[in-house]
C-alpha cells in the first residue's frame, strides 16, 4: 500500500472512530477500514453503533433494534455525511449492513462506492 493510500485510509478511519465515539464512547480498536480498489471502501465497526442497541439485543428485542436503526440511520447521515464527502473528496453511494446481529461478534459494515 502506498503512503498516499495509507493516509487516505487513516483519514476515513479517524472519521469512523469519531462517529463510534460519539455514540458508544469507544475508540479506534473497534473500527477497520479497507480500500478495496480505487472506487470501493469498506468500513467495519465491531459491535453496534449505540449502547441502546446492545441493551435491546441482550434483552432479546432485536425487532426493536431494527426499528431503532430506521431512526438512527438518517440522523447519522445528516450529522456526518458532509464531513465524509469532504474526507473522501467526492460524492458516493453507500450501503449499511448489520452482520451477525444475534452473536457477540456482531458488526456494522458500511460499503462506500465512489463511482457515482
């Protein structure tokens, strides 16, 4: 990986850490960023973005977590989208996935695609 790619990856990781800290109070050990190629970036966040989601899952209320995410996602988009566009340097499409929701090693995967 070139120095420029590493710096780019680190800028995205720092922003993702900022988002995680905002909601969870947890640090960079929970965030991984992978540059797939020039136009695709994958951000993996271990756990769920909010402590409330974790509590609901532990109490068996996964259906409430899905409803909670319908509210949380637009809030995250409004709060951090412009900063992410500035960090990446262009507009992009993206998708979010909640992986292994019922397991301890659950995560949020955010896939960014710069070819918009």
